[in-house]
């Protein structure tokens, strides 16, 4: 349903794609994306902007909160199998992460968006900078008197 045909990209040079919908695998995840697929010889470059919201659970206090998404993507796809061109081992460096289409006729945009959102999630999901794991101590509680500590008020220390 959300696919871009590789031959359309090759023919037109650039294909623009807009997405406005939900990522069903994630809880209440609604995103909007504006993508551009550009033919670059044996490769296709997918770039664009993704923004939206999704519900997450705080790792500290376990409360649900809304996380805002706003990020750029830049992915490369190889039209033909890359394994033929390279040996069994290849060290990847920055900018060499390429998805192999292996001759496929379409690029699954929904899967690209899903993977991009997953990779954009924070490692530690926290509802806010002031999240205290549900153990907020008010100033009133800090000033409460603990009667067990009264014994220390009467200690006398002699100095020699």
C-alpha cells in the first residue's frame, strides 16, 4: 500500500512521497513524513523529514507520556545485490549503511518509516527532566520531625 516503484524513480529521476498516518506497531504513533526518492545510478537515495507524536512509558515512573518526533532521514538503497560486488568481509564506515533491494521492484515506505521511528527513540525513555521515579519529596515532608532523632540533641562531647 505504501510503496514506491523503483522504475518510477529511475524514469522520473526524483519521486516525492507524503505520508500522514499511524504506525500501527507502536502505541498511538501518528506521524507525517515528506520524503524524496532520488535515482543515483545503481543506488536510490531516500531523504526527508518526519514529525509526529507517539505514546511512551517512562522508564523511571512508568507513567505514559507523549513523545514528540522531529527528525531528518537519509537512507541509501542498492538496486541490485551488493554481495556480488564485495567479498565475504567488508568493513563498513560512516555513510556506507545501504539497504540491499536485491532486485525488488518496490521500496516499502511504511517499513522505512517504522524503522526510522524506532531508531529515533531515546535509549532511556523519561517523561521529563524532573521525573523522580514517583518519589517526589515536598518541602513540608523535608521539615517533618522524627522523634527517634531526639536522643542526638542531648549528646555532650567532651574535648581534651
